[in-house]
C-alpha cells in the first residue's frame, strides 16, 4: 500500500502543470522555429547564499527524480491547455508524447553547496529540458532552504534530539516536503504522519494543552495519558503551574516517567528548575523536551541547559528567515543545429545587477587542504585537473530518461552529516559571515 491508495494528498498523478505558462509558450515558439531539438544544457545554481549563511544544503533531489518521472501530459491536462488556448494543436500533440529522455547530473542529496555550485545539470533537447525548469526549482528552492535551517539547528543542538513539528505552520503538502528536508538536515523525527507514511521518517507525539484542559484536573489528565501510553510517555507540564505539574507527573507515572515537555516561559531558567526537581523526586532518567518557537539561536542559547530534545515548528518550515535559496535554472550551452553530432556552444546571460551567468557545461570539485578539510569549491568547464579527479561532486542521476541513482533517505541524511563535518569548523558558527569556502572558476 502507498499514499495514493489511501487518498492522502502527498502524491499527484502528474507534475506537468507544476510549471509556469511561459515554459509552454517557449516550447511552442521553438517548435515553430525549428530550434526545439537543439541539444541543450541547463544548470541549477545560486549566485549567492542567504545573507549571513556560510553554506547551503542540497535537499529535494529524490523528489526531483520523482517529479521528472511523473511529468506527463495526460488527457485531462491536455484538455485544460486546449480549453484555455495556452498552446496550439501541434504543441499539444508534441506534449501528448512527452517523456524526458535526457541525462541529469547533480550533487547528491545532502551535499553542501556554495555560490556558483552547479548543483544540477539537465541535458537533452531544448524542448524537453525547458519544461522542467519550474518544477525543479520549486522543489530544490523549498527543500534546500528547510534543510539549511535544519542543519544549522542540528549543529546548534550539539547532538541533542531534534523533532520537526511544523505541519500546522505551512501548507499541508509543503509540510510533508519540509519534514523530509528537515530529516536530511539532521532532525530525527517528525510529528507529521503523512511524512512518516510517505518517507518512513520516525514519528512522535503525545498530547497538547487541550488534553489537560479537557479533564477536571491535571492529575486526571496525566493519569489518562499514562494509562493509555505507558510510563515512558511525555507529559506536558506548563498548562498551569510547572512546579506542581512536575510533582504530579512523577507521582502519577513514577520515576520511570519518560519525559516532560516545556512549551512556554524562560526555557533556560525553567529547564534548570525542572531538572533539579526531577532529580529530587528520583526521576533522574526523565528527559526534558522544550518547544516554543525555537530557532537555531534559541537552541544555541540553551546549550548550557539540561535539555534533552528540542521540538521546532515555525522557524524550521519557513527556513528560519530564508524560505528560498534563490536557485536559478539557466541555459549554459546549446548546439547550433538539431544535428545530434553538432558541438555545444557555451551561452551565458550578460546582465548588470548581479544576474550574469557563466557559460559552458560545468564540472565541480571540492579541493581539500593538507589535513583533508575542504578549502575551495572549484567549478570548471574544461578538462578536470588530475589532482581534482577524485574530488568531483556531480553524480549521474538520470541516464537516457531513466533514474539511475534513487537511494534511501537515510543515505542523504548520512551524507549531509559527513559533508558538514568535512568543512572548516567556522561553518557551524551562527554569527553572520561569508561562505566558508570560496568558489574558484577554472
């Protein structure tokens, strides 16, 4: 059974309309002009990181592969395009048989990136590649923003458990994608059951203040929860008086109480007081979970507090102030004719205002220093220097239209941990700064 079998809004039958209209009007014009079949290379990159950020985190690659596979113009979609007069009949006929048959290379999911890093390269005819621009950017910009925020929070947490709980703070479909991206970035669990079902992410959850308010007393609420979920459950202790609630929680559940959750107040002060009280009551193994509009700075400020886990919602699913990565999808090379043997010609946008691009099909490598720590992101268009051959970053994701690099989400999560560990130590500083690695063009 999968999500579609249950009717959950986490899968769609086609991703073809997750696009901007001008992708289709460009296609129509190129078909008429006879240029649609020219071999072309598009690359995804960002010109800059969000202000103050020191590295980016690539997330959403697995979702991009799914989107490319599901990019199909079925009769209902074609009927919509025909009814609106968006494209002409010859273009509709072409779209009816659309299947991406090109190649896609990119940074593997979970890898870090920097300004200019060619995180994705899409290659094929102009017609088949241009249609994928919007859906690819919408996935990578959203998921990478969440993963970057999650990574910063993970670094700030210093090994303490992180729980994603932002489903109620964003669109229901975005919530599923956010849970996935947060998991890649270092979170361990989610409260969103759709994300757990769709991607196998561990799920957690116990009770809210409403459950306590439902009962005639806090003791009655705690007793009902413990009777149902066991002594290892997490009891919410800040509905009324925290000190009294902690005392009642231990009386009801005993020293085997799993955890208490604090959702308001001066978390640093309250956590210390609760820890001392739990220890006095003999509940030395009871954990403390804190929530309440946390971000990476609030998490870092609690480093000295006796906190065992953080629950993060709003700031995580909105990218902690940076909800997009400003990635772009640009044509960097194309053939002069439709002849499959025609050589590629580098092309680039020349523009003022920081919107210029660099032409040519790129490779990328990360140069290490003498200690094995990354020191430079190297991007080039010619032969790869021998000393960088073993440090290349792009991997083949799609070959001849077939996905060749699908992997478990755990692999992307583990890759990110390793990639972040390979950066200079200043990468995990929360203070504003420049990208931790410079980008060098070879």
